[in-house]
């Protein structure tokens, strides 16, 4: 039910992302922006990506991230900055107040943790009808297994601290612990979770 994320899966992964995260910033940027984002992770040598297949063998969930994540977003934007800029025009015209946030994301260097033995889980989503059925944990396990296969010792991720109890508990149930809390420039209160491998494996 789980296989490697391939380029042919991008459109369905984008649809899952939008259905899983309505109202979130990346969803607001639209399918064109998300297609570039997930295509970039999938194509990167350091990318770690899997999809969860439904009964029709179509992607109904996904996980995406990277080994050696420090500077990953900067490298991705360097390769595709013009395409990302074009994809941002429509959302900016619809909501001009987001221009500072888009510019910050595109111009500032990535602040992901440093280390070749670290992996970052950037995004995970499951179709609403499959949530709670175990698909998310299977995707996390696939990601952690691959991170360990690549020599990674630890994996991190970030998620909202407030009004996000189910998601935070999900990561705790997967063996992650909160090692840092911080506030974004948009005043989102965040939890930074870490797991030491092979805590969740086996």
C-alpha cells in the first residue's frame, strides 16, 4: 500500500495536500505552486518521498522530506526561482498582504537543522476519508526507515502548537518528542519535534 513517490503522482499528491490542509498558506498559494514544490522534492537526490495507495491503487496519502535538510529550500528555489515567482503572482494579486511572507520564503536562506545525519519531514497528508485508519503512521514509518537507510540518526518536523491537538498527539504516538517551541514572523506558535532512530522502527 506504500511505494516511492514518483513524478506521475504529483497532481494527486497536490489534491491530497489541498484537501488535507484547507486554509493553510501553501494551499492558498495553489496547485501550480504546490506542483513545483512537490516535484522539486521528488526530483532532488536527497528527497525522501512516499505515497499511500487506496483500494484503487491511487495515491491517497503522502509524506515528503529530505535527508541533509539544511539549505534544502534555498537549493530548490535557486533551481526554480522564476517558476515559483510566476506561480505566486495569482495568489499575491488575490491577497496582496501575503507578499512579505512569499518574499521571505523565497529570499531568506533555509534555517533547517544542519547535519548530514539529520532528516527533515516537511509534509505529510492523508485524504480525509482515510484519516484515523493508520495510513499516516505507515507513511511516517516508511520515511523513518528510508532516513535510517541513508545513514540519518535523527529526524525533525515542525507543526502548529495551538488548536492542533490531534496532529501533535499523532507525532507523540509515533515516538517524536518536542525539543523546541518557537513563534514565526506571522505569530504562529510552533512545536519542533525530533525522533532519534531507530526509536520507531522494528
